C-alpha cells in the first residue's frame, strides 16, 4: 500500500514537473518563435497588427524575395561565411598549438604569455585603438583586418579550454612518441590534436555562435554595406525604415540570418548538448 | 631539473640522451626532462606559441595599452593633430552627464541580467538535471535562443513587447480590460525588459553549465544526506548548492562581466531610449564614436574595462573563498 502510494506520488510529481516545463517552454520559446515565423509570412499590413494569428493572406515568396534582393542578405551570407570559416579554423589550430606548450611548460615567460591570452577572454576588446592599429597596418575596413581582429580577440577561449584539458592528461603518450622519433609537429598532428578533440569541439561551438553573431566589432570594423556581415546587414535593413518597422520583412531577415547556425545545430544537436553538459565549460 | 631548464631556454644545448648522468633516485625525472628538452629544443616551443601570440599581442594587448593612452588624448575627427588632454575627456563626458548615467544604467542592467539569468537557469537545471529522453528534448529547446543573434533576439522581443503586441494581448485575456502598457516606453520597465531579453538569449547555455555542476555532485553524499533525513529542499541548499559552487562562480561572473559590455540587444530594441534610459556604456561609446569624438569614446571604453576588472577580480576572489573543496 505504502509502496503504491510512493509510486503514485512520484508519478504525480513528474507529471507536475513536465506540465510546468511545457507551460514555461511554450511561453519562453515556442510562442516567440511561432510569432516570428508566422509574421514573416504575412503582408505588411497584416504583420503590423502583431498578432499570433495565422496569416489571412500569404506573402511568403514576396517577403523572402525582398529580403534576398534588397536586404543585402546574399552578400551578407557570403561575407559571413568567407569570414567565419577561415577565422574559426585558424583560431582552433593556432590556439591549440599554443595551448599544448602552455600546458606542458613551467617557464615564467610562457606563463606570462598564457595569462595575457586568458585575460582576453575577460576583458572586452578596446575598439577605438583596434581601428588605430588596423589603420597603421593598412587593413582598416577590410575583411582580413576584421578576421585578424576576431582571431586575436577570440583565441583566448580556445587556449583556456584546451590548456585545462591537456593539463589533466599525463604526458606519457607524447613522450613515448618523441622517443620513437616523431617530430614536434608530428606529435601535435597525430597525438595532441586527436586527444583534445572534445575540448576543441566545445570551443568550436562557442566560437561559431560568437563569431557568426558578432555585431559590435563588425559594426565598427566593416561598416560599408558591400562588406557587411549578416548581423550588420540585418541592422542596416531594419534601420532603413526607422519609425515604421516592416515587421514581416524584418522577421524574414531575422530568420534567414539565423538559419545557418540553426541548421548546424540540427545536425550536431546531440554532440553539442553532450559536449556542453560534460562540464568542459567550467573546466 | 625541468623548471631549471625551462627558465633558461636560450642556454639549452641538445646533448645526446646518454650524456645525462642518471643517478638511480632521479632517473625517471631526469629522463623525462631530457626527453622534453630534446624533443622541444629552445625554438620548438616558441614556434608553436608565436603565431597565436602575435595575433593576441597585435589585436588584444596593443589596443588595450593604446586604449589607456587614447583616453587621455584630445582626438576628434574635426582636427588633424592629437593633443595630450589629461583628464579632459573624462571631465567632458562627466559634465555632459553621460558618464555617471551610463555607468549607473550599465550596473543596473548587468545586475538585473545576472539575477534573471541565474534564477531562470538554475531552476531549469534542477528540473532538467536527470538524463532522460523528455529532458533532453527540453534542454535542446531551451538552447535555441543561444544560437540566435542578440540583434535578432532584440527585434523579436521589441515586437512582442510593443503596446499592441502579443504579450499585452495575452495579458488582456487574463486581466480584465484593455492592457496596453508600453514595456519599452517607460524608463524602468525598458531597462528591465532589455535585461530580460539579454537573459532570454543566454539562459540556455547557463542552464547547461548548471546541469554539469549538478551532475558533478557525488551521489554518495546525497544518499548519505537522504538517510540522515534531510528534505529535498535541505539536500539542495545544504549539499548540492555548496558542492556546485564552481559552476555558480562561473555563471555569476560570466553573466555580470558579459552584460557590462552589452550592446546588440539594446541597439535593436530601444537604441538607448526612451530618452537615454537604456544607454549603457557601449551605446554611449558608439554615440560618441559616430559623432567623431574618438578621445571621449576611448575614455568610455576604458571605463568599461575598469568596470569589468573591478567587478571580476574581487567577485572571483570572494566566490572562490566560499567554495567547498571536496
């Protein structure tokens, strides 16, 4: 009898928990996204009512075509991909190379370099002097200048995560490989790199969210429309009609701007979730 | 041996391994050190560090150093030459009322984000801690806003929060009468609303960090507490919460420090308004910059940096001291 009561109370409790979660999920996630998607399908007049209702007139093709043609979307997409992919690759490779040395050394000079790198995770980038440095290098307003700046300010997170990860692993395998005559780069390429994959994956997830959505630095460093990344293109498109937001078009642009990351998430969802919950962030 | 070698990398010679005298006691550490020195050499290490370090020096350390100088330089787009200005930039933005107001708004914003984000995420983490099919569906769902660009999140929510928008439509169903409060139109509610939007955007990630922290609490300790008759409430606050302190430290620091440099969400919702009620430091910085006042914007940038350092360092020290070591 008491066992049955206990079982019943557990079932009741889990039903209550799931109902509460579902209600919260509905208000917190589902309704905002429903609102976003459904209004991107409406005509301008329909969308200005800002309701959750089904569209009375479907205007999908027109809205999305306007965004693709007038919203600078395709140009923004090409710019964003052109910038994000090489930057991400460079940051992950150069960051993990440095992290290996930092993790396996006690030299004071290297410790100093390590802490300087870690500090860049905490301290926000000083944007005006960055423009000055880029001007001196002749790179201000160029994609490569922006990419180098992104790399320099984002590498700290890779170094932080990977150094912590390597320190937890004894150096025996690397030493054995050195005894067998492997070169430094060979050990990095065939032993260290495969070993740190979990930490690099977490870093890659955080960095792709961070670089794809970067608006602050790209607004300062790439303000010209031809070179604008997607967030800046979205901002310029939405601000073009300051006082009468055409919500249907703004929402269509919002969806198209975020769709690449959301698609990646659909593909890697399980690995992203397990990678982040295994505590790689807290170290 | 190892440390000694490392301190003088320039003097390293690469002797053959047999040349190392191997006394029986220190044999293994000597061999390890020799091997390391052999394999790295003085330049090998540097070759691995330098490419990344150059980028960090050029685009983080150098701007950081210059920034501290530019804050004291009279530099506008209206004049060619730069002039030493002492504290004039700070005095100028101080007299305009920009500085103290922006610092106050930023501090309130950051504190509100920290409270909302950690409250929502900790509650979600407790509800979703166990790995089950339904929980992983919820975790996946609550993570979606993390992927959204903060700018986009701002556009979505500024529509939702409009007087005629869906939030007030929903409230009107529950509350009798027409409810048409302008959430982003009043000073206090605008500031709290943008803080809530910022929290909405990040709480999925914070939740995962808390789940990792909760999963790190050993079950044996929890079972012992249960046998001793501790209630679920006591088990959470007296056992789990102290033992997951590193996750709490991390989340509090990251949410506070991150929102001290908030920009995107505010640009796409209120643009600093109404009036300048949501004009945080980075928004004020952009306003100064777009008017061509580079000296004063450098001064604001330096204030952001100082604010971050003055928040993070004591906070980490204080929270670390409260952490229980296992």
